[in-house]
C-alpha cells in the first residue's frame, strides 16, 4: 500500500485505517488502538481521515484482486490440462463433451480478449494519427478532390 495515503496522519489513525480495512469492529479497534469509540467516530467524520480510509480500502481491494488474479492465472494451465485429460480419457461421453465445450469456450474467450486488445491498440493509433497535423492536411487535400 502506498505510504502517501497516510501522509499527515498520526500512527493511531494509520493503525485504525489498517484495522478498518481488515474488517475489525469499531469496539475492537477502540481496544486495540487505545482510544474511545467516540474518538473513532470523530476521526471517521474528518475529511482527511475519510479520504485516506477510502484510498486504503481501494488499495486493499486492488491488492486482493491482484492476488486472486495471480492465483487464477497459475491455476489455468492445470485446469486446461485436466479438461483435456477428461476429454481424451475414458470418461463418459457426457463428461468428454462437457470438457470439450469448456476448452472451446476458454479458447474462444482468449481469442476474444486478444481481439479486444488489438481494437484498443488500433483506437489509440487512430487517435494519435488524428492529432497529427500533416495527416489532417492530407485528409483535407483528399476530401477537397471529391
């Protein structure tokens, strides 16, 4: 988590934000940090604290998503291999069919994702070209000829 999120906050406020991000209750945080619950309520109402809390919660979610994405990415090759083994193995025809469907669907989605990335890259190139004065001049000359 970016330390700049906590810039200007006391150590107790930083600890409170960390505990809130972990899902601790206000009563538990009050005991751990050593402040009254009314103080926590006052801190939560402070715009600087609230902004830091929201940024920390967002960063915490992003870290969680990144970890989950990494875990899934590592599991994909094993899952594909297992589906392939089920498709090619001595499983029942219905299991073989389902494994084949999963493999085809996954392959299609990967291809679709590649196409989406290509489209975004092309959009960026077009936007860059449209900002090029020499291209705009050339396009103007072409359109003047018609």
